[in-house]
């Protein structure tokens, strides 16, 4: 069952946009090949570094100070019943049973997976 969550107010990220004339780059993370394209964002989230697609970042984050951003949109998330993988905008992310599969959009798209402990530190369920 999918529930609504919001990121905790004190959970900020440091980010810089790859706003250069570049073809981007590939990297290994979360059990798969990830792709960063021109205009995407390089993010440091409490010591974990990764990239976020430019459209997804623009739709979900606001600037709070130079280089510092807060995720302001709610997400839909569900606990994974089995091990698996999810296709993200950047590549493939593997997850384990008990991890969270998260969706930035109501239609279940713009998805990613987050380790259970990390997700529960970063997000709080929204009562409806």
C-alpha cells in the first residue's frame, strides 16, 4: 500500500547544477549504471552523493540559501515485499525487501528506491 510522505524540514541537501557544455557522465551506484546529463544536479544528501534529473529536481526542490535545497513536494512510498529493481530517470536502482519504493508523481512515475533506515530518518508520513 502506498502512503504519502514529506521530507523532514531539517533535511536539506547541498546541490550544484551541471550547467556546462558537456555530454554528462556515467557512474555506478545502487547496483546499477547511472547517467548524469547536462543540466542535472549533483547532490550531497547527508554524505551520500548522487545525481538528480534536472526536471525532477526543478519539480521537487526549492532553494533555501546558496547551494542549499529542501525537497518540498510530497511523495508516495511503499515498502518492498521482495528484492527487486526500479528504473529511475538516471538508471537502475536495486532494492531489498523492506526498503521503500518512492514515487515523486501521483501516477507512480519518477521513481527511486531508498534503504529502510535512511528513508525513515528523512521522511515522515502525512496524515490524510
